[in-house]
C-alpha cells in the first residue's frame, strides 16, 4: 500500500490533475488506517504475551493452608515449603548408588567434542512446550520460544564455553518443584502432585 501511495503521489505531482489528487488522498488514508491497525494488533499481542507470562508465574496455592503433623493448619510460606519438601522427598525413589550392569559395546571413535550451533539451539528452543513450568530462573518457556531468534547466539556461546571449561552453572543444578492440586481437601499435602522443571533441561 505504501508503494501504491508513492506511485499515485508521483502521478499527481506530474499531472497536477484533480482526479489524481483524489486517488492519492484515498490511497494515503487507507494506508494510514492499515498501518494503525497493524500496530494496534502488535500491541494487543504483546499485552497478551505478558499477561500469559504473569499468569504462569502466579502460584495457585499461595493462600492455601496446609495441615502439619500435629493436625494444625499453617499458611506460613516457609512452613508450607517444608511440608511439601518432606512429602515429595518421601515419595521419590532414593538412589541406592548402584550402577546396573551394562554390556560393553565397541566404540571406534570416542566423543572428543560437541559442536553447538545457533541453528541447533534455535531449533531446540522452538520445540519447547509453552505450557511447561518455569525453571529456577523463572523464565517461562513461552518467552524462550518466542525469543528464539534473538537468544540462540548468546545461548550457543554459553553452552560452548561451559562444555570447553567443563563447568556447569550452579543454577542449572537446581529444580523447581511446584505442588499441583489433584483432588480432595487442599489442606492435605497428599492431595498434591509435583510438577518438576529442571533448569538444565534445555
């Protein structure tokens, strides 16, 4: 529409005819309306994007009271965290430290290095599920996926340096465990399941 408007502008300036002026004015008004509509749609999409992020970061159990061992109810966040930690730790499988026997397989060439490319990182980011919980850094997958083109290069650099130095960021060793209510009274920790997101899943 901008191109058409420019053509009509030149035609009007060359001919100085009233009908060409009307054509240009009409095209200019339509072009401006289309541009305004485009920017309004972008702003609406951006607002929806940040609204989704805020909703993902909100906890749906912040105001829930939990039953303690003495049958009393507590709403203290630190106490609730300890209750859930104790409950989830009790239902997880404890590592016995034993490695299973695995048949040795002949490998001609060992793995000497791993090559990270922006294209590979970008493809992984685009495959992330937007509904997955945020990691320890509280960055939701929907943000990583939508910004894949811009953050693929710096992430590629971080991964490459981490591999070459043999160093893993401490925050990547942690996980976010979010209690998700299943059914029954919300005061009973047994009525929750854990939604785990490891920060090094990427």
